[in-house]
C-alpha cells in the first residue's frame, strides 16, 4: 500500500467518523445553527423562493445516481475495455448512496417540519454528492483534463441542493453537512479498496 493510499484511507476514516459523531450529536436535539436557520426560513417553502427550491430539488435529486448508473452501463457496453472500471465505479456509487438509506433509521432524526421520512443525512444531498464523486473518479481515469471543471460543477450542484432542501424546510443544515461527510468518507474508503484513485496518468495505484 502506497503512502498516498494510506493518506486517503485516513481521510476517509476521519470523515466517516465525523459523519457518525455529528449524527449522534444532533439525533436528539438540533444544534443552535440548525434552529437559527430553520427559524429564519420558516414558511419560505410556501413562497415563490420555495417553488424555485422545489423545482431545483426535482432536478437535482435521487434520480441522478440512476442516470449515472445507466451511463456507466452504456459506456461498458460501448467500450468493453472499460467494463471493469465501470463495475467498480458502480459499486462506489451504490455504497455512497446507501449511506442515507442505511443510516436514517439509525439516527431517527425528525425533520424541521412535518414531512414523511427521516432527516439525517439528506437523501437528496447524498444523491448529488454520490453522483458527483463517481463522475470525478470517472473523469480522473478517462478525461483527466476535465477533473478541475467537473469538481467545480460538483461542488456547485451539491451546495445548491443543500440550500434547496434547507429552504424547503425539510432538512436541517447539519443533515446536508452529514450527507457530504458520509459520501466523501465512504467514497474514499471504497475507492481505495477498489484501487480507483488514479496514479496521475490513468494507471492504477498499484501499477
């Protein structure tokens, strides 16, 4: 195992632990930041800004991992030499997306307002962050020159969906933070385990 891999593993473990610790700290009572933001945005979901946020949530939502999964299948069928890469990327995508589905019943956090389903971590933010993380890995392997531009787009999309969900009053701020911590932590751990972090020239870490 290279020094680089060990560093990413440590980062992944730290972020995953931070996700769990944050979830435990907010499961029973929201933080002051959560309450302040929720109070400031109370009722906004029923206003024009709320309709914009809802439209954004409809676009940037749980459908994105399915779209990316379909794209990975199409790439694997078209470029057979990339089948192994696409399969490993799909595994990372599933593991990252599962962080919301698996951990919501663990923390049992209620939403800021009456709304079905549990709150921590945000499923929408998890979906966007998971999709973005895997797209970054894909670009790092096949189109490295696009990585910086795609990274900016991923950050913007993740911040936007986090803002949309908080404006709608269906998530606390820490739900969105927790989603990013979970996806990045699990994503790094699984990417290291599957040797998906390129060495910088499209080669595997152990090449």
